[in-house]
């Protein structure tokens, strides 16, 4: 069981202001969660390989590649903004 000072410390780390009733309530709840982690630490995982994910999905992002366009003027004409010396002038964002 966590002490009252430990609950107050955890609450301050989480920037929470707890009432006395909440401290008592969360003390028992948080203690039971930590007890569960204690049970998990007893499980023998020496023969289990380390893994970062178990879904079998792989990274589907592609490598960025630069594509050079021969006809820059036609691309610039597609812009709804002002064009100035092969660049597009856009409104300020900030």
C-alpha cells in the first residue's frame, strides 16, 4: 500500500490537486495497479525474444525522391497565388 506522502508526491508530479477522499481512493487503486506490475515481474521471459511490435506490419513509407520537372512554368500557372521569378508567393502563416 502506498503511503499518503507517496500519493501526494505522485499527484504533484501529475499536477493534480487531490482532496483527502481522492487521496484515499487513489491510494488503494494505484497500489493495486503497482501490485499487478509486481506479478508481471515474476513471469519468466528469458526464452521470449524481444520485439517492438507483434502485428506483423512493416513500415510502408517510401524513400523521398526528387523529381525534376522540365516544364516549371506550367506548374507555376496552376497556383492560385502570385508568381515571382519561378517561385510562388503565399500568404504569411503566422
